[in-house]
């Protein structure tokens, strides 16, 4: 047996401790910290620039939507100007953030404005509609879409297509709209089946403001297609201020309801399932993503042509390969695999020497009788040596390698 093959089976632990190659050390393929920094500094710099840009954009835009439709906010998207004008006319404004507060505040002398109706759950919408239906007051819904408008204003449905024009003419006999004139009501368009409802500010045949009178009493519900007439930034445009003051100032008290996720009633989703909470069209979107992923997988998996064999860029000595494989065996304690490799190689070389075909070199019934006749030895000991169990430790593995080497030398002896 040659020296490289003995190394494959695993060197002695004492020899491994004395071999400098077995000690952890940097190789020529290892990267120094300077090289690592040189290769990655471009990516790190790009990430830093991206992070700084994201923080800057977040800081610049952090206050753009601050206080949206809040009567206490003086920002461009706030509604403090409307509240101040109403106060000059003797209308008090009170801000509430829960359904319970809104229900308790409704009455014949109160206007309830729901700033973002789409944030309300179905149970909240039912509770709010039950409280305002026969209250005798006015309820103003700001840009509700389906299905919230159907729950808060029965008989009114939202059209999927938005208005293309923001500034619209009244086009109705509703006194508040006629006095205000053109206003920025263009947004959500509505349909109504209520014959008593008043429709104003039409856009392509569908109104953007609907007034639905209550079945009993003097109360009504006003559905407004856009919040623009309430914003500080656009209050002085067209007839926005006049329309806003007339819609919100018909009663002496204004309750401004800003729905909040902190409302305890918002956690009550009733009998809704997970699929009910998903937005419309999620199924088609999921199918599109599935087909897109399948097409991407087919595109990336296709072969551009047959595989082309290439020569290794460098020549590797057989001894280095054997030593590396032996170290892997020793690291994983794979003495069984190392012993099997030694025995298989030895049997393959011994078979032609004793007249046994290579195809039967690993058959004990063919190889062992020929070896016994050649060496005049004990067939049982040869069976244990060539086909026996794997060694239990490194010492036994090295002894097996020595015995196999001695057996091959004896067979080759003239």
C-alpha cells in the first residue's frame, strides 16, 4: 500500500498533532480584513446613502398628513379654519374618537361629521347608524366608499370610478348647494335608489353629494364625495367655505368624529372571517403572482444549451487530494468509510494477482480461496482482514492499513 493511501485512511492522532498543516492557519485563499473592506465598501456606502435618504424623506414628509381632517390642526390638511368660522357663527365643535362618544352626542340640535367612515368596522357602522337614524340631527359622511356608505346611508352606493373633475357645479335645488355655487366636491360618485334623496354636483351623470332625508323627523344624512371643502388648504377656493359652513352649521352643535383604532369597539369584527377582512380582488392578485412566479421559475430554469466540459484551471496533485479527503474522514470520524475505501482498493489490486477477475474481486467466495491457495494461510483471518467489520478507533484503523499493506506485499512477493 502506498503512502498516500495510508494517509487517506487517517493518520495517527500523534502525527496529526505534530503536522503544521493540521493547525488552523490562514491560506492563500483567505481574505484579509483590508481586502474584505475593499470589496464591500461600495455596497456599504450605497446602503448608508439609501438609509440617509430614507430618513431625510421621512422627516420632510412626516408632517404632510399630520392632523388630517382634524378641526384642531392648522396644517394644510387640517380643518381648523372651518371650526373657527363655525365658532364665529355660534356653532360649537367637539371632537370625539369613539363610537360610544359619538352615539351619546347625537341629537336634534347636533350635526355629526364622520371624518373617515371607511375606518369603521361593520359592527361600528351598525351602531352608529342605529343612533343617528331617528336622532333628528344631521349626519355628514366624508368620502365614504363601498361598503361603508351602504351601511351608514342605506339606499346609497358608491361607484367604482372616481370623478375626473374636482370642481363641479351644483346642478340641483338643494339650497346650500345653490348658494355655494361651484365647489371642490369631485371625488367619489354615488348612486341612490331613494326617491326622496337630493343629488348635487354631478360628474358624468353621477352626483358627488347626496342628501338623504330621515324617514321621520327633520334629520338627514349628507354624503360628501370629497373632503376638499373642509381642508385649510382649499377652504378659500370656489364656494368651498360657503358649502362647508352651510352643511356643518345647520345645528348649534357640531360633533366631529375622528375614528380611531384605539376604540375598543374596533376590535369587534362580528362574524367576519379572515377572507372577509382581505381587500377585494385579492384572489385574482394572488393568482397573478402565482403565474408570475411560475413563469420566472421556468425562465430561470431553462438551459441555454448542452453542458460543456472544461479543464481545471490548475493541476492538483493526487497526494493533496488524498490528504484532504483523509482529513475530512478524520474530522467526521468516518472510520467505516475509510476502512471500506482501503479494503476495496486492496481487493481490486489483489484479484488480478491471484487469477480472479476484477468483476469478482469483491466476492468472498471467489477471492478468499484463491488467496488462501497462494499464501497457504487461514481463510478465516483473510475474511476478517478483507471483509471484516470497521475498526473501532484510529489505532485499529491504522493497524488495518498496515495489515492490508503487508498482505499485498506478501502476495506480490515472487
